[in-house]
């Protein structure tokens, strides 16, 4: 299964915004929303190789936290963080 994991405290707590994201997600794509503290446990427990996952975050520090926490990422693309 393909999924998009969005890591952002404000977004994860906003039911209206998460419902908008779920409505516009492509068919067959599962969306998951996490605050900055819960995402590492979720990502570490996914069976490696079975899922295709895109992780979206507002700040590069989120990815540093994931890497230090032991998550192996195939690729990190940084862009659009000027807001």
C-alpha cells in the first residue's frame, strides 16, 4: 500500500484540515497525520519493503530526528521550506 505520512503538530490536531487532505488524496493512497512525537514509533514499526511511503514535514529538523531515532530513509528531498 502507498501512503503519505504528514508530520506536523498543527495539522495533526486540525480535524477540518485533515478531512480536506483526505478528500483530495489520490485513490488508493492512505494518509496518516502525526505530531512530532508519535511519528517515529509508527514509521519504525512499518514492515520494510512492503509499503511505499512519502513523509512530509515543514522543517528539516523533523528528518534529523527520524534519522537519529534509527529510521533508514532511502531519499530526502528538501524544497519549499521558505515560508
